[in-house]
C-alpha cells in the first residue's frame, strides 16, 4: 500500500511545480499581435491589419453627424476584406476619433486595427474592444464633410 498522505512539504512542492508550469507556459504565449495580410488570416488569429476603408455603415442624425458605426470594411492589396465591428464600450470614443479628424475618416483612408479574427456567416470579422486598437495611418480621402444646419 502506498502512503498517499499529503504533508505540508509535499503541498508546497506541488504548488511550486504548478506555479513554475504556469510561468513557463505564459512565457511561451505571444501577447503581441501578428502583422498579417487579410488573405493570410485564420479564425482565432490575434492580428494587426493595415488596409484602406472600402466601406462604412454609419448611422447619422438629422444634421448628418455620425451617431454610431455599425461596421466598416477594410481591404488590403491582397484583395481580401475584413469587417470591423465596434463594441458598445468603444462606440462613443470611435465616433469621436473619426469625427475629430478634419475632414473625418472615411472610405479610402488607410487605417490599422488590432484584434482577434472571428468568422461570422462566412465573413472574417474583428470586434474592436479598445479604441487604442484603431489608428489612422494615412489620410487619403480629403472630401469635405457636409452637415446640415439645425436652423433653416
């Protein structure tokens, strides 16, 4: 019969072993996003994608100011596309970031997004969870913004 009694020393060594295994496995995990082209992404990849905005699905108020962003589609030189959906917690910051550029960020501008790729209805998607994961790289579309006056 084997003595299965756990002494205080055995418990300490087991805990130390578990902690060491955890530290080693965390050191092997890559927390940095991988710079990838859209054609090379796969579901579950943590990526940094740079491309131009092909289209934006916006909700505007009566005066043509941006109220919310449903999604925007990014394309790169590989011909692939990625839909980026802002989370509720980042929506206001993203609308402000886009509107505060003069003229505002729109189709044709080059942006960079960071996040984990998901597949939804056969489309590659990325959910923007933090405003720091969205950045304007180069302004290409200088079309003026046209807003309506609240006073006739």
